């Protein structure tokens, strides 16, 4: 567990220094995996139609529902490594 947490923290740092900015779908996946790993399942109301970005983020995070923090951390690490 400690090793996975260290890998995750290293991947978070690496995500800020990727060679090129990922496309929006990849950015949403990075966001949703990070939120699932650090906060767990999404809570609260889904943003309204006028908040397109908030709605997309909410939906992406909601797709991760039920995934454990460890699974989300590992998926995040794998995704960031694939982008480097």
C-alpha cells in the first residue's frame, strides 16, 4: 500500500509536467481517477445544463463509482505512465 501511494504521488507530480497536454477525454479520465483515489465515490447533485465543464467532470467521476482507492490509484499511475 505504501508503495502504491508513493507511485501515485509521483504520478500526480508527473502529470503536471507531461510533454504535451492530453485531449479533453484523457483529462477527464485523469481528473476522475484522481478524485476517486483521493475522495471516493462522487457525492452531491449533478451540475445543471449551464455548467458544462462541471457536468462533464461530475459524470466522469460518477463512472468510477465503486472502484476502490487502490484500483483508482493504480489506474491513475498506469495512465500517466502511458502519457509520458
